[in-house]
């Protein structure tokens, strides 16, 4: 399976004028106003003899060879295998370069889980838990493989049986950031890593905004976990709204900047998402289908540890709430340390102990 000559030429043209598009994106309010422009206009934007000559002499077989050498399949919007959901965009990518299983892009019930790169431990735990729960329900998790919330969502999805799809701003076969190469490889092995940019293309700032429209379109619903008021991840929610996809948001501490964007979404009508069940309810409302996730098995613990865990789950999150004597406090501290070591609890907002996601 491979893309047609014209679509491959179009993808190469966008890569050729990528530097100039950085300027165009600052002039316009949405990627669709740039990436939907015909080739003739993009050539004028490129305003370079070199770009015009590259376009005129484009070698489609060589482009296919470069993709093949990078282990990338190519599918274009002329083909029946092209993901139907992307056709809802005003500017569907001419070509998708795919590392992994192309059929992962056919899933109609995916959920995008996105958010801040510089996320808090709270946000990372929530994103990982939502990713894991969606995957346990066999719902594909879509995100951008960036640091922070994106990576946590992918990692959670990989802990359960479902598939996950990563969308990159530059070439799909190169991990971005480089330190995420293991996660990149794992996502490609479990699902797919995709990009509209051909092998060797550089990622400009506009590419990340453009990437977000693909994330939003591939999913039936989008969940924003953490975002400041000006977070780039909010563009994913904007694109989702524009094409009629459901959008939900996770609440956070009102004292945190990372809650500003998500709280604004909730104030303006986005459903509040607390856990995988809420995310599945959002998806069910968007698709009309019912999704369930298996209840996690309660860990087998000695009776004192089990009682301590239950107390934390019921809201007793400080030592003063868990013990009334020095001996009880020493026992509780030892038990809390053991529960934390097992990944069952963590220190949350204000230093309170809480159940880990």
C-alpha cells in the first residue's frame, strides 16, 4: 500500500516550504487556512526558485523508497484505506506516514488524552490511569508522544490490552523527543506512530499545532488532563470542537496554573472527567455505544495494610487522621511507606496521602 504521486508531491511541498509556513501561521488563526491552500498558492508562499524546481522535478518513486527505508507505510486521501475520520477536517493531510499497524487508524472509538508537557505528579497519575482504563476497555488511546501528559497516557495504555496511536509533528520514524525512544518503539509495536510530514522533515512550531488537528480528528472524544490558560494542548480541544467531537476535561487544584485551561473548558460546558469511567461515558455519549472497563483487582494485603489502604481511600490522608498515639503513628508510617513502595498510594496535594491512580 502506498500513496499516489500527487499526494506525495503535496507532502513534499509542505515540507519544502515549512519555514515560510511558520510566518503564515502567525498571520492566520487556524491551520486549515494554510494547509488547505492549493499547491499553486503554497509555491507562491515559498517564493523560491529552489522550491519551484523541487516541486517540478519531484520524484515519487524516490519518495516511496525513502519512506520504505524508514519502515514507513504511506496512505493518501485518494485511497480507501485513508482514515475516514480525518476527512472531517477542512485540511486533511495529503499523506499519512505510518510506523506500525495501519489498521490502528481505523478504530472509530479512540479517545485522545492530551495535556501539559510540564505536568505535575497528579496530572501524570491521572493521565496514566485514564490511558490504562481506556486500554482495558479496548479503546484506542491517541496522543502526541510528547513529554508529560501525552507520554503518561501512552504508557498507561501500554499497561492494558488496547492499542495506542502517537501523532508526531516531524517524521514518524524518529522519536521526538529523543529521550522517548523506548516509548516511541513500544507505541509503534502496539499500534502506530503517524505523521503527515515525510522522512527527514524538520518540526517547526506550527507543525505541533497542525499535529493537534490530526489527534483530534482520529479520536471520537478528547480529554484534556492538565493545561494552563495558554497551553498548546487546548488547540486539540479547539479542533475537536470545530469538527463536532466530544471534549472533556480533568479538574485540578484551583491554586495550580496547570488547572487554568481545564477549568475554563469545564466552565464553558466540557464534561468533568475524573477517571476512565467518566472518559468512557464521554465516549459513549459521542458514539452511542456502551463501553466498560474491568474493575481492577484489589491487591492481596495483610489485614493491617488493607485497613490502612481502606482508610486512605476513604479520605484519611494525614498521620493525625490515621493514628492517635505515638505507637500507632509509627505503625502507620511504616505501613504508608510499604503501600507507597507498592505503588498503591502517593503524596498528593497539600502532602496528604491518597490512592494512586
